[in-house]
């Protein structure tokens, strides 16, 4: 089974930069349309390349991996055989040397690409930090907003309670004012009724006085008429008596003259 160095085609003494260059070269070779292999083989090679690059690019992972390789080599020497990695070392070095000139012309562009990627990574880190700060600020603002909303809600509740108390007090004052108004109106109505009753009673008394005066006047007129009639009757009675006396006197005088004439006739 090939180790990570064999997979990348580099010696164990290769630097991290050489690991990166070898990995990119191998990945580019996999992407070459002329490299005709089944998809499953391509995926397996890509997996091995990524695993090798991931292991050898991290110092503590690479150190642990190298230690395991050393143990395997020591066990092989104890059994009297040379590890296949050492046998292939010369071939690998030759392959690397042969491919070095192919990689050289790409170094500059790769370096620029690496710089660009590094800049992008730094930019991504800055953006990540910026997003973290933004999220933290958003979280703080959200917390402040929630606290503010809670304070507003508490203030609103207190305000509503205060408003309710003021409204209740205002309603009580309105009720008392309405009751006072009703009592005043009732008192005024009672006063007006009393005045109206007094006016009616006064009018009734005045009407009674007027009626009494009219009745007395009518009675007086009746009495005056009666007196007048009595006076007329008395005058008529006196006139009758006078006429009767006059008639009696005339009758006596007539009788006296008759007797006188008879005496004169007798005397003659």
C-alpha cells in the first residue's frame, strides 16, 4: 500500500510548499481530459490525494504520520528487507527531477494564484470576522431592542395603569359633577315647581278675589235693583194712596155738594 508521499510523488523531506505544489500538479493531471480512467478510479485517486495533502499539510498530523512510517521501516529492517518506499525513493527523485522543469514555468502563476488565494483567504477571514462582529452587534442590538421593548412594555403597562387610575378618577369626578348637576337641576326644578305652584295659588287667590268682587258687585247690583224696585213700588203705593185719597176727597166733596144742593132744594 502506497504511503502519502508515494501518492503525491515527493520525498519525505519535502517542504510544505512542495507538498502543495505536488498536490496541485496531481489534481491538475486528474482533470486532464487525456487521462482516461473510470470515474470510480478517478474518485479514489482524488480521495487519496486529498487525504495525503490534508495529512502532510498539518504539522502535527504529518509528524504523527512520519512516526508511523519510521516504525514500519524499523520493523522491515528487523525482518531483513528494505521498505518499498526506500526502493522507490530514487525513482521518485528522478521523476520529480524530470517533472521539475514542467512545474517551474507554473511556479510563478501558482505563486500568484497562491497569493490570490491567500489574499482571498485573508479577505474571507476578514469578512468572517466582520460578519461575526456584525452578528454580535446584531445580537447586542436585538438584546437591546428586546430590553427596550420590555422597558416600553413595562412603561406602557405602567402608563396604562396610571391612565386607568386617572380615567377612573376622572370618571368619578364626572359622576360626582353629574350628580351635583342632577341635584342642582332637581333643586331648580323643585324651585321652579314651587314658584309655579305659588304663582298658580296666587292666580287662584286673585281669581277668587276677582270672582268674589264680581259676586259682591253683582249682589250689590241686585240689591240696588231691589231697592230701586222697592222704591218704585213705594212710589207707586204712595201714588195709589194719593189717588185713593184724592178720589175719596172728590167723592166726599161731590156727596157734600149733592147734600148741599138737596138741602137748598128742600129749603126752597
